[in-house]
């Protein structure tokens, strides 16, 4: 995996972690609402950038691991908590 791709992914992830922490703090103090969070996601192109990060990491794993290992990782990833899935929204607050 080229170092330049790793750096971009790390920069994006750092931006998301810090920004989401700040947004959470603002929500806790009632100075931000759902609109603010949605605006961050839309204006920051978060979905596309996270998709790219997942792709970069996936390509690196594919190159290093066996098909069996990659299949096991894919199966584990499929077990994640996905917003909008059948589980009630309250599952996201616990």
C-alpha cells in the first residue's frame, strides 16, 4: 500500500474522529442539533471518504492475506451494527 494512500486515510479518519467528538460535545451542551451533524456529513463528503478508506484497507488486506482469511474478515465485517437495519434505533444509544 503506498504511503501516500495511508496518509490520506489516516488524515480522513483523524478528521472524522475529532469532528465527531466536537459535534458530540456540542450536542451535549445543546449548541448543535441533527442538522449540524447532517451538514458535517454532507459538506465533508464523509460517506465517500469513508468508502475510500474501507477500499484502501481492503485492497491492502487482499494483497497480504489468503482468500480464506479475507473471507473470514468479510464475514466478521458483515456482523457490524448497521444504521437503518432491522434493529430498533434504541440499539444505537446503548
